C-alpha cells in the first residue's frame, strides 16, 4: 500500500482528500508539524502540501525532492497579487527571509485550479510542473444552480466578505478598512437591503459591524451565498464559489493592483459603490455571460476535480522509484501556449540579483527556505529556554550540575 503524507493543518487540507482516500487504497497520514527528517525516515511515496510560501513547507518539499520522494502542491485558494509580490518582497518577510512564492515551485507537480493560474504559474518557470485539476472541495456545490433564473426571486440580501488574510501589510490593512467603511456607510442608507457581513480578523470590531463569520473551513459560506442576491468580496476563493453558484460577484479592491483572478464587477473607489450595487441587484445579461467566461477560464469544471486529482496522484505514484522521469504532462491540460516571462529574477528581487539561471535560482530558493526554517527552530528553542528558566529551582539545579564534575 502506498504511503502518502499530507503536510499542513488537517482540518483545512484534509477536506481535499477525504473523497480520494478509499479510492486510492493508500495510507494517508496528516502532519500538522514540520519535521523533514522524520518525514524522510518514514519513507513516504508521495508528500502533498497546500503551499510553499512558509519556509518550513518549502524546506520540506525541497528536502523530500532531494531524497527522491515525489512531491505535489495542491493549491487551496486563488493566486493573489499582493500575496505573491507585496507580501514577500515589500511586506512581511517569512521569518525575515525573502522566499519568492512558486518562482519556481520546488514540488514535482502543482495541481492548478484552472487554465488561468496554469498559465501564470508556468510563466514563472514551472513549465512541465503544472496540471489542471480544479478544486475538489467545491464538488458539493457544482451543479446546484445551473443558470441565473433564481435571481428573479429577490431576497433583499447582499453578502460582503473578506479573505482569511485580507491584508499583508499595515498600509494594505488601512486601505481595506477604508473600503469596508465606505460600504458600511453606503448601506446604512439602504433600509430595503440586508447586509450579511463575513469579515476576518478584527475588522468587524474596528468597524463596529455585526459579524456572521463563525467558520473558516469554507462550509458555511456556500449556504450563505445561496441565500443572497449578490456578493462583494476582497480577492479570495469566495469569488469562484459565487460564480459556481451563479450569483453575481464583485471584487472589492481599493489597492489598484492587477488581478490574477478577475470578476465582471469591481469596486476600486467609493464612487463605484452605487453603480456596481445597482448592477449587482439587476445584473445585465452581458456581464453575467462574462462572469461565466471568467469562471470557465479560472476554474476547471468540465470534469470531476476529485477524479482528476485521483488520476494525477495515481499516475505520479507510478514514478515513485523514478522521479527524474516524471512526465511533463500527466492530465489532458488543453491550453494556449504559455508566455514565458523574460525578466530575470533580480528585476523583481534585488536581493537575489544574479540568479538568472533557473537551476541556480531554485538552489538559492531552497537555501532561503532552509535558512527560514532554522530561524523558526531558533525561536522555538529560545522560547523553550525561557520556559525552563521560569521553573522554580531549574537555574539552581543547572548551576549545581555544572559545579559537580561527576554529574
């Protein structure tokens, strides 16, 4: 029986695999901690991660790959400009280390949501790693509403929500709060509309808004979307979930940045709110058609995503003893040829200037992930030492041990 390790919080990433565990006939083991040496000792056939942004995850994937263990990155959400660029390059560096996200990825394969992120990820130097899978956890809502006829029955409700992490820097948080405040003030004057707020972090307290967020697993959101006329969201997977459920959705984005995942409506300033609101409540057919076009490009829904994930894993496992010969394409990734960016990585990250060759760049990123992991461990060790020193008589016993030679 194949042994598959899934690294990351099991309550989040586990939802992707419950439907394939029995079909694979594999032993799935979920790890919430990050211990590459322990993982190597267990000799798994495949290691799956939801992300490589955190140094510990990147280090685990790089270490496993170096030991000939198959690795798969299963994306749990959409690509987002701020997270990709501002978070790593200009904002909060992970444990002080610059660790560019998926530029390139360490994993042998990346399970992509659709054609669009497939093309984007390939353009970052991941050609031959990307496979179009879809999003298995949306299986339960696909097909629930097949057209927009339900919009004829007005509910008088609109959902306004944020991503789990709506901002990555202090400046971004201020801008996000400004956008939500403008919406709050606008809807105070709309007595015929009920606003369902689903805000993460402390945003509801800052804005003095009654919050309905009780679940970050993505379960309650599907029910809420079906109970409203339209959705306004910061860049998040809710964008795709609304499109799947045939509900008009607008992106709330005052940051004036490009969108890797797009919508037919966008609110990028206070003046846009009344215009977009009127269209969301009475959406033009042409924009509903465009929303369908975007859904088709951004989320693969022509086949069962769970089945495609199963096919990908099964075919990868055929190469568990021969990872160097893993095919460049396992699934039928029908797509337009990807434009390969020509700029060197030093253009984006001056700290990494001179790393123009892909192999050398990947080695540097592995080193970056390893250095970040070391800092994590140093912080943990420091915290443990402080806790030990707070224990009564510990310092005394420690000095006593050093003063007595035979101890």
